[in-house]
């Protein structure tokens, strides 16, 4: 059952995310740092290839819910009164519902590929006489100076926005749901979309907060993402908990056996 929440509920989710971050700041920010470092590397590699940079930023926004899976598990433990620890969060989160996570990655990946193809076609048709070279900043300046390209840029923005809205709808609570319950990815995505449709204003505000928070992280050379991503990840758990009715007593994630490394025999219990 999907709960109808207050239109301003998003600000409460944000406060809950900040609170969870303060409970276990070192572990939370460690997740964010990994995300930030990967982002810095990708930015460096694509600095002179602006089209790749746009795709990379898009992927960062869309795959955020999957990357933050360990943060959902941490918030679950905090809510259940269990202190998060280094040796539990990632393993428990990943081994609890691997089929669901893999399915999510495949579906989102297909959407990203489709969006990239659509964007490439639009660019090929309309930018055929424009040479895009140089760094990201030089390319942005070139595009802004060429007013004839404004309609095309607008079309690209609207198409990208449509893909972003679709991805947000099917992902806003799907990964937290799969982290808590053993459900398949299609069921989780349908529940997520229904949640957005039942709470459009609250979800619009929440989406705006996500864009703003990640944007602030980007603005500070990606280092800010080390803080903003964990806050969003923790808050997303509370989005799920407040929108999906569940009267059962919340417990810590169940123990599970996971492989250590391919060259080591045996398993480790976490």
C-alpha cells in the first residue's frame, strides 16, 4: 500500500538524511568519497571530449540510487537501532537481493544507451556544420555564443528531461524497497512509479532537492559529492519508509554468506 504524504515531506526526508549522516559520518562519507573520486577521474578523461562528459554526468544522476545501496542498508540499521559497521553494510546490501540490483542496472543501462543514441542523432542532424573541440568550458562558450543552436539545445534538454523523469519515477524507492524486501526489479519499479504518481508535489520537490544537492557537489569539483550523495542516499531510505505502508517491526538486514575473493576458498559471514 502506498501512503499519501504531505507536500512538504521532502524537507523532512532531507533532515532525516542529515541525521543519519551524523550518526555514522566516517562510513557515510567514505561511500561518497569513492563516488567523488570516480567522478573526478571520469571528468579528467572526458575534459577534452565534451559529449562524453555530458553522458557521464547523466549516468551519475541516473545510477545514483544503485551506487547508494550501502547507504540504504546503513539507514535501515540506524532505524532498527543497530550501529552501522565497516564489515557489514556493503556486503549485506549487495548480497541480499543481487538479482534485483542486476536487473535494475540492466534496465537503467538500456535507458541510458537509448538516450545516448537519441542525443547523438539529434546532434548529428543539427550540429553537422559545427566543430566541437577543446575543453568542456570552451565548448559551452561556443554553444552559448551561437544563438542559432538555442532551439536544438532546448530540444536536447527536453528529451533529456523526459528520460530523467522516467528514470526518477522508476528508481526513487525501488532500490530501498529491494534492500528491505525480497522483491523483483519490475515489482519495485512499478511500486516506485505509483508512489510518484500518488505524491506528485512531494516527489517534484524531492527531485529538485536531489538535482540541487548533486549540482552543489559538482560545483565544488566533485568533492562536495562526498557529503551530498550520502545525505541523499540516507534520505532516500526515509522516502521509502514514509511512502510504503509496512506495519512489521524493522530489523537489521539478515546475515548472508558472500564470496571473499576468487583466489580465496571459503566464504565469510557478515
